[in-house]
């Protein structure tokens, strides 16, 4: 479970960006939905990581990683939404 909650968000975040870029390049809106879904699952797995650290009582790990995790989650969300907005704008033309 620990491997899933630590590497899962990284892999799914990169997948979200790749799918968004592929949707932009190929004009396939279905890839855009997969991109948004993988971004959502990546953020969910990041929350599950925090939950498991909290349940084990490792507050020091939470304090050490909270700033970086919040910044990375914001960057993941903003870039994914920007890519998918570009896909939708391009599909309207």
C-alpha cells in the first residue's frame, strides 16, 4: 500500500500530462477525460498517503512534506486543467 500511495501520484500525474498533450496533438477529447481522471486519482492517492502517515502517528513526516505536497498538487492541477482547456478550445474551432 505504501508503494501505491508514494509512487502512484507521481506516475498518474505524469500520465495526466501525457494524455492531455496527446489529446491536444490528436484532437481526441476522450483522452482529455482520461487525463482529468488520472489527475483526480493522483490527488486522491496523495490524500491517502497523508491519511496513512497520520494514522501511524508520523507527524514529522507530515510537517516535512506538507509544503512540497501542496505546491506539487497545485502545479499538477493547474497544468492538467490548462492542457484540457486548450483541448476544448481547439475542438471548438
